[in-house]
C-alpha cells in the first residue's frame, strides 16, 4: 500500500532463513547418499536392463527443504532425499511386484532390513539419511532419450559442492531445459508410479513441479523459496503437538506456490500476502468442505495433493492460517521493529531473532520502507 511504512526486518529474516535451512553436514550426507544409490543403479547389470534414467525430486531437489525436526528423544530426524527411477517395466507388472523387486535390490546392496516398502516407493534407511526410491513404468519412446540426457546433465552438477553458500546448485541451473525449448514433449508427459494401496499405476509429474518452482522463484526475484521455507517452518511450529492434524510439507509448499504474489518488496511482505491469500481463498470452504489441489502438470487429473487431509485436519489448518495472517499483518504494520519482531517470534518460534532495541527511528532501524517502491537485495547461494 503506497504511503504505508512497513517493518521489513530484512536482517532478521536473513538470519531466520539461514537458521531454518539444513546445515552443511545434512546436505553433504544427503548428497553422498543419493549419488551412491544412483551410482549403484548405473553399475548393476540386473538393474541396467530396465534402467532408463534417474533424477531427484522432492524438497531437496527444489531447494525448499528445511532443517529436519527433532524426534521424541530430542535428536534431529534424518533428512529425506527422493529419487525417481525411470524404468522400462510394463504396467503388466503389479505395483506390489515392482516395489518388492526394488526392495530386494536395495537390501542386496545395503543389507537386510535397510529397505521398507511404502505406498508408492521404497524407503532406504541409512545412518544419517533416508532415501525414497520411486520406480516408474516405461515412458513413451519419444521421451526416453530426453529423460536420459536430462538425468545425465543434472547428475554432473549434483556431484559438485552442496555447501549452502555455493551457487552452482542454484535451482535455475539444476533444472536445465525448460518447456519453452523445441524439445519440450519430454517435460509435458507425466510418468507413472505404482500405488500399492490403490493397486494401480498412477500419474505423477515431478518435472512439472520442479519447473513450476524454478519459474515461480524467478518471477519472485529469487525470493519464493524463502517464503516457501518460512511457511513450512510456520506449519511445523504451529502444529507440532497435533500429530497429523495439518498438511504435510509438500502440500504447504504447493499452497504457497498458488498464493504467493510475484511482486513483493521483502520476505515479511511476501509471507504476509501469502498467508492472507491462503486465508481468503479457503474462507468459503471452512468449515464444511476443503479445496481440491491438482498436482502440477496434472490439471485434468482427479489427483489431489491434500486428498489425505480430513475435514477436521483442514479446519484446524485453516484456523491456524487465519490467526497467522492476522499476526503477520500486525507485524508488518507494527509501530516499532521490536513490536514486529515479537509478532514474528510468536508465529515462527525461537529461530526468528528478535530485533536489537535501538533509539533510531523505527522504520529505519529495521530497514523499513515507505510503500512498495523500495528494493531489497536477495540473498544468494544454493538456496536462493
């Protein structure tokens, strides 16, 4: 709003983002784990007969991962890394069969008891990382070569440093080809993954999800990733004592992508506008229904990224969302940096640093600005 002085707390949000991102040792462990699994896939004579390509998906690949939560003993949980294993397997093979074959191969490589079948993947449990290996059925012949080329290109980049201060794994670079290129059919075709509970093969589109994130981050002047991470962190802090009564990590990121504006002048403003957008968009559903959110690239599908969210869970999430939107607006328009910091600290938890008290004018003490014309230099590095 023109003429409104906002408390941006730029330095505090910079520090907050640094504190909620995974530490370098977690990223290194994740990198070692997924590269080792993929190396073994490439070197295995049995797997090579059906192997087309492999590439990363999930929050690690999209650079929206936050620090793993603590378990019941106060120790950090393991980081998750997701790998898509594109195969030439026919869908005449049942989901149970392909997941069982994947489990058996992982246990031959890593030891008995290290792998467990989940609904759509096999989880490999290593000492400090969990790797979800997601097999697919055979894609069309038209896209096999492009998928293989994409996997080879990104694998070379992924062998570089995973240090948070390193720009080489910027998501703009990692994704590589875009749908705007002449060879765009391969990024438009969904892949098919097994669902052992539904007893069928289902569409998925991890490349569309990745491309959406890259494009959204670019349109937001490289700040969408920070808003998405902040929203994920808020979700964890708000619902950490409520079991599963909230959306999981990716649905929250998906919602952020739908409602984060392209034009905002600070993370504080972007996060506030995203929360308010979510609150307003979902108001008509509460408390008697919930929205349907089709996956990226699958707009005509009946799939829904919050299909497992009960009405009770959605209502609890919406109530928290509504409260957070009010608190964020109060923080953005607070009279002093200290008041703004107290609101964000209440909302985002101990990781958000409180501003140091100062006798300077409030708007300038926190890097405040008048209207939306002021600029902010985005934080660089691997996580944007």
